[in-house]
């Protein structure tokens, strides 16, 4: 057991796993070229089984070493789920699930320390700004229901029901070809002009406030060592000095 | 009265209102699907009346409790207006006003504390940068009048009068399909190239300065506890120390 | 002379000028509607002459009061040039110059204090980041010459010569319909893919560094009173305290 | 040798080089106009040889002065490579390499101090955020393989293999005409809607975190003189004061 722990925690093992994840990802990319698939299909499929076997053994090794502690770390659960998921097509005869094998490439994110940090900081940013994103969603929902009622009858493709409207409004938020949509709608309903312009201005402002909020948080949440002295501390210093001067 | 106040201010009542707002919003979304509307139309319409009744009673309860103080808070006025507005289609026979019922979903924004804060901070940001936005409007107006005079005769759809030009220029600011417009215009009037490029560069710079201004304000207007020590305080400290050293 | 100075510097006069600039701007906007122009054309033309007369007199009054000092302030020169320019169509018979009248609306920018500040801060920002913008220009120029040589022969409309290429590259920087252009070019010259992707990544990074540079400058250049205590001052404080402790 | 060093390091020599780089760039731009090329082609070609000769001599002079120290500076190597590269078409008969002459315009970037600084700070920014960009690449790669498997069969032009998919996904990240692509794909595979919306939201968030990271770094990495006092220093001050008060 001790030797197994030694192996699992060694730098060489880590690099081997990383290398195999990369090789697996490259293989998955190569498989998308019909010419390659036709010629080397069998080899690729066999290699694929080798990779699956390796990753399963790797997870089992780590499970054997850490046991219940294994599941305390989010990233371990992430690895476990990906490997479990990519074993599914073998268990049942679910050839449709073969595409999930691609997720194994995501293990790159969990295998490199700096990539893990990036992911965590992004999840943190999303949590901080959940309120702004929720307001954005409410605004989009109200506009989507309104759009369905106002323009749904004449433009079913874009505003047929609230689901379709939400997709179209998402397109408008990204400012992609929004003028085409608005120009066709506004010939029949002139209300479309204030409707969509107010929507664009509102959502762009909301998105901006997300960006700005994240930025100002990033500036403030510097390393404590780099963090600048606060007003409170300054007042403490002044109080101490005045006591001295008395 | 005291019990009514108790009810209105209780957490359970608040959660009930929030739940009903969400249910109402979901209902309004469901109504946009023609298939659902056809099959369950009567049920939905009845439910809608129940919601309207509930929200009216809720506002009346809060009015009864707080009386004239109710209208001192902006968010209460917001709630009152929305409920009053959505009662209108019942008073007169204004079936066209039925769409305003959707606004009730906006009460979500006024019912959750963190959503109210987001809205207030955005309104604050708009107020701070009213000057930049006003300059942007002046620049757009001047370009719109110029565009109508220069390209209005040959491209009435895009630049027929100052209103149409403003819409087209708004489209150009969002950088959506601007090249199509400029490429058609510039075959006849080569002046279109400097005209639109200067417009894009100018407005993008103005918008950038809004973003940057908001961002630097956000950094500075941190919580007083987090705010960093000022030069003034630093000078006070140094003065006190020099007095001690004398 | 003293009374004239009194008039020119009074708040009422300032507000009157502002009002007339707005009225003039509204008039210029109204003139762009063919229906209005046809019906009230004569009245509008007469009003226009009244405005020109008023603005000329206003500038003459300010010139009479301040004399050579008038031209020391940039904004006065700005006002003078605009009024002089809009008088030109009357001097010669240059009906083509009638469009310059629109520039009078720009006096709105020079007439409101906060608008002047916005403009000045933007000019300042441009000056600070002239170096980045110049590098951006050099990069665009090199890519434009290369594009003309590589794709000019087969796609003369987009890359015929360095001027046309610069316009197309500007369109690509704004990310507007760039994929259409690249997809047509790349069927013949596969080199187009790395060419344009490197161009987009490079220019977007350069633009980002402009934004970021402006933002971090805005944060640092706060009011001296708000500025936080510097390392230098902190070291001074520590030195003083150590002297005390000895 | 001493005089040569004097010449090479003189301001006049520097300005001459700068002037000739600009003239060379202008010449290269002029050559892209077919009319100019036809009429003055011989003159331009001769001038071009003069420029090549001059730049070769200039590099030789600097090599003669600094010898092995010449290659210690990155920008010198940059200059050397560009000149060497543009000499190639003369050595062999590689007329296809004539386009590389354009790169000489890039020497503008290495010849002006402030341009060099801009370039260096951008390279620094890329290095700092290599991790985020790598995560972005991994995400794009996974999505590209998935897209090839899911939509490759029916939309070979956009998602035929992983290379083509990567290009299309790059287009979608830039939000250019993404809705056209998604709308055609989603009629056959409804899974396209969550697929592409999650892709857009994810990549935009990753890009935002790059921008924000660069911005907050820029704010923190101010000049040491401008840097604000840190928490650590503040605690040192407080400790010293408490010692005094005892």
C-alpha cells in the first residue's frame, strides 16, 4: 500500500498521466478526420481501449490509496465522474455515448495546478456576481414573454414562444445580426424600435456592471501582503500617536 | 393592525409573495406556447385572476400597515405602479393592455434584497456618467443630421431622416453589419469612409471612457472599512511624529 | 464695454446661448424630414438665418470683450471656427457647404462645463495611449500591404490596394462579418487562416492593452485627497518611529 | 572603429534609419496600387534595392561596433532576422519570398523606444495569462472534437473535422454571425442550442477573466514610488507605536 501511495504521488506518475491525457486528446482529434478514421480506425479503437484501461486503473489506484478521503476533494470527484462516464459505453451497448469519451480531454484542466486555479477563480467570480446574472435573467425573461406576445404571431421563427424568444434575445445581447431581426420586425410593429433598443442598452449595462464588479474585486482581493493599509488602521495609528503627544 | 403588520413583515409572507411572483412568471411564460394556451387556456386565465387578486390584496395589506410611509420608499412605488398597471385591463375593457401583466415578473427584482442592490448600483452608475452619455448623444445627433443630408437622398432606408439615421448609427455603434452599410454607401459617396470610421472610433472611445470611469469609481468607492488610507491621514501621521521628535 | 462684459459673463446669457444651440440643433434635425422641409421650408430657412446672425453677434460680443485673450482658450477657438465655417456658405455661393451648419450643434459640447471636461479627458486618454495606437497602426499597415500582395489579385474588392486593405482590416478588427471575408479568401489561399487569426488575436490584444492602460491610469490619477499613502511616505513614518524608539 | 561607434549611436543616424524605414514602408504601400506599379515599377524596384542595401549596411555597421554583444539584445536579433529574411529573395531566386520585404516596416516597432515598451508589456501580459489562455484552448479543443462528432456529418463545411471545427468555434467566440451557424445546425440537432450557448458563456467568461486579470495587475504593478503602503508596513508601524506607548 505504501509503495502504491509512493507511485501515485510521484512526479513521474503525474507526468505520465498528463502525457496520456494529451495523447488521448490528440487521438480523439485525429479520429474526427474521416480519412484517418477509415485507414487507421482499428488501431485507433484499440488505442482508445488502452487509454480507458489506463485511466480506470489510475483512478482505482488513487481510490485504493486515499479511500474515503478521495471523495473529499472536488477535483477527484471530477476525475472519477469523467472516467466513470466514459466507461458507460462499454457497460451497456450505448454507442451513442461514445462522444462522452471526449470529456477525458477535460482532465487536462484538473491535472495541471495552474489550470485548476484558473477554473476555481472563474467559479468564484460567477458566485460573486450571481445576483447581477439573476437580474439579467429576469430582465431577459420579461422581454422574452413580451416579445412572444407582441411579435410572436407574425415572426414565429424568432419569437414564437418564450423559449425561442429567449434564444433570439440571447443573440441580440451578443449584438450578432440584431439589426436584421429588428429591421424585419419594425416594419410591422414600430414598437419594436424602443423595445429592442431599451433591451440592448439595459443588458449591455448589466453585463458591464458584471465586468466592472469582477475587476474591482480583483483589484481589492490582492494578496494580503500586497493589500494596502486601511482607513481603520490609519485611525488606530493616529489615535496611538495622539496618546503619545499628550 | 398589529397582527397585520406582523404578517406583512414576516419572512414566511415574504417567501410566499416571492413564490407567487415566480409562479406567475412561469404561468406567463407557459401562455406563450400556443399548444398549452389552446388546451389549458381557461385554467391559465382563472389562475391569472387568482394571482391578480393576491397581488392586489398584498399591496392593500402593506398600504394598510404603512399608510403614507408606504410611498416614501421608491421600491414600494414601483410595486404599486406594477400592480395598478396590471389591474387596468380589468377596469376598462382594454384587452390590448393584457401584455402589461408581464411586468409583474419584474417584481422579482424588487422582492429580493440583492437584486434591489444591483438595480440601485446600476442607476447610480448611469447618473455618474450622464455627462459622457450626453456627449455621446450629441455626437450621434450631429452625425445623424450630417448622414441624412449626405446620404439621405440615395439611401432613404438607412438615412432617410434624422430618426432613421439615429437608428442606423446605433446599429453602427454596436458594430453589427456596419461594413455592409458603409460598403453600399461608399460606392456613391467616397466621403462615407472617413465619415463612418471617425464615427466608430469616436463613439467606441466615448463608450470605453464610460466603462473605465465606472470601473475606477467602483475601485475607489469600496467599503470605508476596506478603503485605503488617504494622503491627508498620512500627512497627519507624519506631522504628529515630527512633533514627537522635536 | 463694462456692461457688455457683464452681459457676456451672466448666467442668463449663457443659458440663452445654450437654448438657442439646442433650438438650432432641433431645427437642423427637423429639416431632414422631407415632408417638413417641403411645407415649412421657407420658415426654417429664415429661422436659420436668425440663428446664424445670433451666433455671429455672440462671438463678436465675446471678441469685443476679451480681445486677444479670446484666442488663448482652446474652446473659444473651437466656437470661433464653427461659427466662421457656418458663415462661409453665405459669403461665397457655396450651397454644398450648407451641411457644415450642422457643426453648430457641436457647440453644445463646448457650452456645458461637464461636457467640456469629458472631451478633455478623452483627448488626454488618446495622448497617453498614442504609442499603443501607433503600434496598432504599424501592425495594420504591415498586414494591409501583405494582404494586398497575397490576396489582392483574386479579391480586388477587399484587398485591391493598401487603402482598400486597410478598410477591410479595420472591418475585421471590429469583428464585423470577418468570417465571411476569410471563408471566401481561404478557399483559394489556405494561408489566409493563420494570417487573419494572428491579425485578430494581435489587434484585440493591443486594443485590450489600451483599455486596461486607460483604466489603471484612471484608478491611479484619483484626486490627491483620495490618493492613498505611498511607500515612500510609509518609509518616512517608519524611519521617524525608529528614531523615537532609540 | 571609434568613429563608427559614434556614428551608429548618434541621434542623427537613428533618425535617418527611422526616416528610411518610414520611406520604405510608404514605398511598399505604393507598390500595391497596380496603376503606380505599372508606371513607376522600375523606379520603385531600384529604390527598393537601395533600401535593402542601406539596411544591410546599417546592420553590418552595428555588428562591427558591438560584435558578439549585438546578439544579447532581443531587439537586435529581431532587426537582424528581418534584414536577413528580406535579403533571401536576392540570394536564391525566390520571387515568392518578395512579400517578406514588408516585414521591414515592422522595424518601426523596434526603432522607437515607446513602441518597444508597448510590445514588451504586451508580451509580458501574454506570459502572465498563459494559464487562462491554455484553459481556453483546452475548452475549445473539447468543444471542437464534440462538434465534429455531433454535427460533422451533416455540416462538413463548418464542423467536418477538428481543424475546421476550431476555426468555426473561433468565429463563434468572436460572436461573428454565430447565430446563422447555430440556427442552421439546430434545426437537425436540437442539442446545438445548449451546446453553443454554454460554449459562448464559458469562453466569454474566460476571456473576461483574462482582461480583468491584466487590468488588476496593471493597477497593482504601478511604479514603486506610487505604490501604496502595504498591510505589512502598517502592522510594523503599529507595533513600533505600541512599543513607544508602553
